[in-house]
């Protein structure tokens, strides 16, 4: 069972890294959106949009947010990802600890 526990622990660390990386990408996307002079066709901006638009569009569709001056989907994405990070990582680590006993 020690090997399975180690696998769960490794999965927790990989998931934590992936969520942290996505949060950073999302943060950069939000900051870039505050500067309208940045070329939206720049390759970096296009990559950021391709990585973040699926989640943000899903949030907009799911919640049917009315069009307004402020887009709250990045904030909801941040909150959801942080919740997922703490919940999923905690469950995986606790499972790993139980299996490694």
C-alpha cells in the first residue's frame, strides 16, 4: 500500500503545480486585459486566450451572466480553482497518508 500512497501523494503535487500554473496564466491574462494598447493578435496574448477562454466561456455560459461593464468570470474562475486546489489536494494527501501507514 506504500506504493499506492506514494502515487496519490505524487498526483497531489502534480495537480497542485498544474492549478498554480493555470492560476498564474489566468492572472497574466486578466492583467493584460487592463491595457487596451496591447495588440490582441500578439502570439503571447493569443496563447493566453487559447488557454483561458474555454474555462471563462464555460463559466459565462453556465451562469448566464448578463453583459455588463465588468466581467466577473475570471474572479469566479480564481475562486473555483482555489477551492478545487485546497479540496482536491487535501483529499489526495489524506488518502496518501492513510495508505502509507
